[in-house]
C-alpha cells in the first residue's frame, strides 16, 4: 500500500477551507454550506417546529416562504420553483402568450446559460441587445421595439427581461435611473417586463436601493434561494395574483412540482432572517478593508462604477498570482480562481468577511504579496530571502 504524505495540494486545501466556519471566502455570494451545516440547520429548524410538510410544493413551509417573498417584494403572490432557469422560463412564457419575441441582454443568464430553452420548449425568440456590455439603454430598447413592428410582417415584442446584477459582467448592475427609464418605456408600450433578480437582495444591500423599490418597477421578479440564503437549490417568482395563481400547473408540467420541497424552503426562510443586517455590516466592513488593502504595496482593489458585491483585485506585475492565492490559504482566506470571463482576480463580498478583523485580513494580504515576489539576488549571484 502506498501512503501519500506531504502538504495537501491546492485543490484539497481550498476544499477544506470552503468547509471551515472560520475561513474568509472571497468567492460566491453567500456563506458556503457544507453537508454537516445543512443537516445541523435542518435539525435546529425541526426542533423549533419550523418545518411543515407540503404536497408537491403546495402549502406548508413552501407556502410560508412564498408568502414572505411576496410580502417583501410588494407583490400579490409568489410561487416556489426548483431552479431559476424554470422561474425565468415560466415567467416569460406566461407574459408573452402569442407574442413570441423577447428582448434581453446578450450577457444574460437566460441568453447564454439556459440552452435556448425559450425557443426549444416554448417557441419564443430571444433578441439580444448590448453585446458584451452589462445592459442596454432605453434608446437601444426603443429602436428594437420599433423594428419589431415596422417590417413586412409584424412581430411585436411580448416581454422584456432584465438581469441585474449581471454575473457574466462581474456582478455589475443596471443603474437605477436606466432601470426606471427602461421599465417606464415598457409600461408606456404595454409590454410586460421581468426581472431576473436572482441576487436582488444582495444587490439591494450593495446599492442601498430598497428591494421593494426595485420590485415595483417590474411585472414579475425572480429571486434565488441558494445563492446567499443557504438553501441547496430553489427560487421564488413573484407577481400579480392572476399571473401566479395557476402557474403551479405549468410547474408540474415542466417537472418542477417536487415532493418534500418544505425542507429547502425551511432553509431558505432561515437564511432570510437578519440578511439585510448581516450584509449591510459585511459591505461596510469590506469598504473599509479595501481602503486598507489599497495602501499596501503592490496591491489594489478597484470598485466598479455600477457594481454590486464584486470588486477587481489588482496585483503588481512582480507578484506571482498563483503563489499569492496559495499563500492566503495559510491565513484561512480563499480567493476565486481566474476564469475566462474576466481578466483579473475578483473579490466577492459576502458575510464570511465578518469572520476575521480587517486588520487580520489586511496583514494576510500583505504577507501573501511579500512572499509571492521574486527573491532578490545578492551581488555575487546568490539569492537571499527578503527580510
């Protein structure tokens, strides 16, 4: 038998830290949920009589979650769905009816990551605007609406969809004034407008705009239950009562009428408690932290003009990015890996930033940067370690 020894590899160290209750995770929108954490939370909810069974996602704790989301968004009704993909699809399918054209962002999740489900499953035609940008403008939308009814065959737009924040654009948001202008145009034209607001609660914490004010602009709103509320999956779609009431039939037709959904609904409700206070504190702490990091040699944190919880981490060219990331593991800090969507490392602010003091985190960044630079050489050609 071969016994492996030595230091764990980078992937193993990262996986271990992702499960650690004391690690700061600058990745993702919420606190990572290990299997043990989920089981423990369910046990606590069960003992507190906070888990009431449903009947294929009708009633029980699922109904309580739907009622809470509808109330907080200022909508008349809401429906739980197992995925955001299904929530977006059913919303747009219902809005469009026989008007098959949908306008959305080219960088949106619906356009890039849902397998052309609108066309394949519901005969709907997605018209992408703002190629490579977070959002389209009101003027671009107005032009697209005019083109839809000025051809030889009328093909009026059935719905407009807006994603904000935009994941593929490092969490940048549609600016509030632009969002108001776009939705005002849609109302004037009698076109329903849907918000893919998977991260709406987090966006509200980042921008200071109340979730009710965002929601009021839209005919329907989807929010995720797993991105930061600690449920393993699921989302909620909210809107007018006549829009929501019979949607459970479509949910079941598309395979989403799950049994025992009350377990994940209970976890989501649990995660919603105190969310605004936790994330308000996290954002305030992160702003102060990033000011401190900006004073460190070789490091910088850049905020997007219309950002949410994601910031760019800028490293001096002499700093080895891979060594820097691995060195932070020694201080129980995790950064997301570079990916093809963005050219630099990104820092995601979530509640884990509250697990350590800003002084501890700043010292860790400083130490990691110092040990990730080339070792200077002596005049005789011998290298020596920095002091």
